[in-house]
């Protein structure tokens, strides 16, 4: 096997373990994938495998159209078609995480976008965390997981949202997907999304008509961490 | 001792420890049982024993009518008669778990069924998690634990509920019972029930009049994991 | 030193560590005491000592009027006078725990007794967990900690409450005290009180006008674990 | 390097680790600083560094005007200018902690001061935990972190608040800053602030119109732990 693919499998395995160890995943409810530099091959967790038994060898490699599978012969995560749709539509992302983390899922079940109430949120998401539309019956009954991906892509496209400014989304009645420049960044955004979801839930409990963070603070915090003028961290 | 019974005691001991380690049990508030393949002998946690001191040798074996006890001479869990009623009425289940897990118990105390707000729920429970009726005074004053079991069975029978589609129930003012194809599956359903109870509680806080998950998504998710057309996990 | 006193110091030290390890205590906010069989000498945690540095040798021994101190020369917990008042008034108790555990303290801050909504509660408290009256200014300004104890005792006496049926109380604006047959039992009741407080808080959130547990179930559950007809646990 | 500065770096490193281990910090969202006895040099966490990789050698030393940096060449926390403003205005404090801890941040996002509902709060904060004013656009767009510090200082000055009686503040839409006589005390106040924020949130849920703790109890508890008449802990 190609060294780069071997590295990707190790990286994706570690990102899956980090997701589990962060407390965002109960049982086997979560999956992380990563993409090669050429955007051709996706590495993803196998379906329904206990995290305790996950090794880089079990990580599944597939072409982005799902037609070819390399290395591990295990079935990929049932959500793999959703990941593929996102990778094909958003060329700048190379890692995706999906969880049923408690607070983000509660917002998804409530069918509500997470408002930007503070700088913790603004440091990672430029404005609300969107909730896409509900699939129609025929979109669920055939090619369900493909259609979840297509729905997210259509929602971002119709509203002109930038996946680098919104590194995650809520699927209504389901839960969050998040992404980033690699598998680890996708997991980090899953952690942020869950914490922001919890803070917003508590904020609304304290103040049901809470004002959003002013735009000028949102701009400041997002640009402090992202883009050409960022100055957070070590250069 | 028969090897199969020895295996069952080990399996039931491990399932009790898993329940404890999952954080669903405070002090000694929980018990898991398992049944032999022939549905004749039940293995269950002894009453009021500290989990730190639980060993397979202490697991109690009894006939399903409670008339005979084998091996360990400790008193079985005080809830043993409830387990027996469920095993006799629901022949497809071979494991039962009972907890006072926080959020599931809160729903039970509120006397409310847990509505199906999302796919996390639909992956394990086909529709709401039911709450059965409250026992009457005379049913509590004699044969209480037997009558808890009879009430659950009568509730499922009267409403035509299938214990494979609803692998758990709330006893009002008390807490949840869950079950499955063996002791480990019963514990897994206890974990799912608690997480689903927490998510539904938070969802209702965010959106008091939240819509239920559409039926076509409920059908999709339940059948994706259960029954002849399931495709989640490794075949 | 007398062996019995040495045993008591070890028991009280372990009970304090159990309180800390149960997650009920932040920083140094908690204390547990125990009493000798003759109800003459109290062993209690020293004031403001880090749990990591607590050893049986540091446990303070005092006479029940506080006039004499034996062994360790450290200052006893500032709440020691409260413990002494309770021991003198309630001769059947030989262990007391005080915490600022989160949910019990929230009920105390709200000035509300914890209603009995379920069997988890009924297994340990016969009816609501009471909240005693607020101290008046002069009772706070001199002999504050003595007066906290006197207030609890007066409240139980005026209402004819039995400290064996109500093994704990909330001091309004402050937090819970719990007790039992020894220091370990007091800690166990502190754990139960906190969990019951959390469940009741969530129950009320789901159903603001929730019915209390019917009396006949309260009677059944309390007597199943306490008194001459108890049958829970190993005899 | 000067021994005192070396000790300060060790102390500040340990305080940062304690903040992380207390569960108040997700990812890299937090920082603690400490000051030399002469109030001349500040030691602070470097920006965006993983706690797992933090060592005393990486702690950044700067003069209080930020003009000179000693030892480590890493970029200091982006919040360093806020710390400097606080140290210059409040000469009695020698440690500062900043977090995005969940409940304190929820109150900050709600734009509400945390009312003093109980003795847990009164033991550390003399009355409500204040929320300062929101910065205006021009204060955010240039010298943002300096202006956060100036705003806190102006708020305390305008209202005549004493930083020793109020060892922390909420920045609206952002989160808490806390302080104390050294870095460790600042972290301890961050822990207290978060717990007090959680208790107040739950208290308000149980009783939306909850009375404040009476002044005579507030006075008693604060003075029991602080000032010339304190008697808590070992003298």
C-alpha cells in the first residue's frame, strides 16, 4: 500500500478515536473520514464497529464515487455516501465528522439553527449554525444517505453559504455534520459545535429573547482566527 | 455446574458491570438478567450488592417461576419477579435491564411517554417509548414486583405493541426497563433509552411544541438497523 | 489512643474521601463527621483542608459540647457546631454529611422542599425533603453555625418529623445536610439527595404541575428498604 | 534566569494545567497569568498551545506594557493585553484567569449579572457577579483586547466596585475573567464562578422570581472567609 494512504488511514483512525474520547459519541454513533490530497480517495470508519476494536487496518478506503474499495474489505460507515457528496461539492474540505452529540442533536431535533450568541461561537462559525431542509419522502426511501449529502449541498448553494465560514450544519431530526481541512479539524469543529449548542441552549433558558452577538464582534472574532488577518496561535 | 449456565453467569455479570460503567447506575440502583437458550433458567444480580464486589459466582440462578434457585444462595434482586413476568410473556427476549437512570426516570416521574423527535431514537425504538399505567393500591400492597411485570405485559398486549419494536418501557413514578436478545443488548438499550430521554428533554426545552420525526424517516431508520432489510454494521 | 477512636478517625476520613470521589464536592466545600457508640466524641474533617492531603491523623476529635479537643490540633470544620446540635437532638444518628452539591443547593437557594415524585426518592426519604426556615439576622450574627443546627432541630420538632424517615434537610440559601447510622450512611444519603434533587428538577421541567407519587407507593418503597418489614438486600 | 521568574513560570504553568483539569476549558480556550511581587513582569500562557504540550519553558514573560518579552519567544495569549490592563489598574491582584466555561459564558451571552442566591456564592463574591458593558464598534476594531481590559476597569471604577470583593466579571457576549492574589487563586475563583453560575441557572429554573440571599447572610459568609474577622480554614 501507498505510504500516503497508510498515513491517511492512521490519521482517520486517530480522529475517530479523538471523537470518541471527547465524549461526543455513545456506542458506535459517529464517524470521521478524511480525503487524500488529490481529492480522489476517501478513508472512513467501517460501519457499526466498536471503537475499542478500531485499528488503522480496518479503516475503509473508497473512490469518491464509491465504485472502488481498497484495502479493508469491511463495509464502510452507512453514512459514507453523505460524506462523498460533501467532498465532491466542497473541494476545500478534506475531513468530515458526523455525530449524534447531545446538544447539537437537540437543536437539530427542534429544527432550529443555533444563533450566534457569543465569541466562542464566532471564533469558529461565521454566524448561525444552519439547519438544512427536511428531506421529502421519496428522497428518504431511495438513496437516503446520498440525498442527505445533496440536501446539505443544495442548502449551502441556494443561500450562498461558504463551507469555510460555516464548517458544520444540522440535519433536521437527525444531527450535526462538521468538516475542516483534515479529519482532525473536522473533529475539532464537532467539539466546538456541541459546546456552542450547549451554551446557546442555556443562554436561551436564561434569556429567551437574547440578542445576537453584534456583527462587529462577530467579524472581529472570526477574522482573529481565520483568514489573512488572523493573529491567534503561533505563526 | 453446566457450562452453559456458567457462561450465562459470566455474561450477566459483565452486563451488570457494563451498566454500572456506563454511568447509568448510582449506588446499587440497577440490575440486569439473562435467560438460557431454552427459556428455563434466569441469571440475575443479587439484591443490594455493591458492584465492586460482584463476581459471576454471586449471580443468582432461578427457574422462571422462582420456585427453584441454583448455585449462589444469595437473595436475587428484589425486581426478579418483574423480570420473570416479562420473560414469560415475551419469548423472544433473553436479557432485561432495569435502572433509575436520570433522564429516563424524570420522564417516568412526569408520567409522560418519550416522543420520537429524531433518528437517534428511531434507530432503536419504533415510535415513542411508552409509559405504562400506574398500579392500583391493591396491586402495590401485595405481590408488587410481580404486578409491575404484569402491568407492562398487559399494557403491551392491550395496545398491540411489539417488544421487539419497543425494547423498553417507563414505569410511571419509577423508571425504565429495557430488554433485548441477551443481557448485553438489554444494557445497550438502557444506554440508548437514557440518551434519547436526555435529547428529548432538551429538545422540548428549545421547542415546546416540537413536531415528531416524520413517519417515513422513522420507518427508514428503524428498518435500516432492524429486520430483513437492515444494512447497518457488518453483515 | 483508644482503638475505637482510631477506627472512627479512619472511618470518617474514608467517608470524607468517598464524598469527594462521588463528585458532590468542589474544592473544600463539604465535611463529614461520625460519632462514637456512646455518643460522646465526634470525629470531623478539619476546616479548609485539601482532600488530597486528608489523612486519619488530621481528623479532629471533640467532645459533643466542643469544650475538649483530642488528638489532632487542627481547627475543626467551621460547620462543627451544626453537627453537634444535630447529634445532641437526634440520638439515633451517628454520622452527618454537609455538601454544596449542585442540584440540592439549587433547591435550597430556591427555598423549596423537594417533592417526592418517584420511587428513587421514596426508597430513602419518606415524603418530601424538607427545607427549614431562614435564620433571622441576630441568629446569623452571633453563634451562626450553632443556630443553623438549632433551626434544623426546631423545624423537625415543630412539625413532628422523624430524622430516620427524613435523613436530610435543606438549609434555605445554603445547602443540604444529611445523616445516617454512621458516617458512610450519611454520605450515601448525600448522594441520594443530590440525585433525587436532579431528577425532581428535570421532572418539573417536563411537567410543571407533576403529581406526587401516590402514598401507597411511597409507603411500599420506604418500608421495602427500612424498618421491620424490609426485604431489599441480603439479610 | 532569575529564580523568582523561574518559580513564577512553574506556578503559572501549573495553574494553567489546573484550569484544564478542572474541566473548565475545552480545546485551548483559556489562559492564566501571574505577576511578580514587584508588579513588573507578567507570566502568561502562549497563544493556542495544546495543554498537553505546555511546559514552564513555554510560558511567556513580558513587561506590563508589553514592550519587552523575556525567555520564551512564543507569542503570548491573544488576551495578554486584557490581563495587563487589569494588573495595572488593580494593584492587589497577582493572578488572572480567563475561560469560556459553559455556565458562566451562558450568563455572559445572556448579558446578565449572576445574582447572589446563596452562601456558595457569598463565600467568594460579595454580591452579584457583574457583567460589564458591551464595547462599541470602534473599541472592537482597534486594540480590541486592550479595550476589553479598559472596559472592565472603567466599569469597576464607575460603580465603585472593589476587585477584592468581586474577584471576577463577565464580559457580555464573551465570558468570564477572574483574579486573585496569585495564579492559583485566580483559577480557584474561575472554578467557583462556574459552579455559582450553574447553581444560579438551576435556581432560576426552579423559581424564576427567586429572592436574593439576605444581606446579613451575605455579610456573614463573605466575612467568614475574607478580611480581618475570617475564621474559615487553618490559621
